């Protein structure tokens, strides 16, 4: 998740969406599970794309360090929340039969996905915060740099 976040914060949320979708497809091709084509799209390219979408909150133009850090944590939270919503929906529809007797499929899917997405959010936010403080040049939006040959 850190590379998706870094690219999204540096190049913008559109680049983050594209990068996340590509990462999701790579993860699918290297060990993903497909029960249904729509499930595969939701669990892989769409949910990973949402991780990059959180960069729309990033305050890159501000000089205030606290505002930048808050926008990193807020943007990552939005991305994780959208990812969680998509994966919860997919899990409830296609994997709801794994829920214990008497447990609603949506609740089971939400708890299951939250158990790994919340820690991943915290770890990623901490790593990205450390990078923002220690290597701020990684967050400079130099749009023309990739055009050089």
C-alpha cells in the first residue's frame, strides 16, 4: 500500500487510481481467487484503486507540516474506507456462506476485512508519515520529470 500511496500523493489521485488498479490486477494474477467476474473486479482492481483515490485530500501546496500529515492520514482513511466498503460488499455477496450460523453475511464480511485493513491503514500511515518527514522530496509533484528521456 505504501507505493500506491506515494505515487498517488506525488502524481495525484488519477495516477493513484490507475496504480491501485494495476496492483490489484497483478495481485489477482499471482494468486487471486475468482468466484465470479464481478467479484474479481471488486476484490482486485476496484478495491485497490480506491487506495489511490484518497490522495484527492492531500494538501501538497501547503507549507504547514501538520496540515500535510493530517491530509495524508485523512486521505489514506478515505481510501481504506472505500476499499473496505467494496470488499465488504463483495464478501457478503460471494462469500457470505462462510459466515457462522446466525451471523449476518455483511457483518461477517465487514469484521473479516476490517481485521487486516485497519492494521494495514495504521502501518501505512505511519510509514508514509515517516517518509514525509524524513524524505519530503518523495512528495514533490514534479509532473515533467517522467517526460525526460
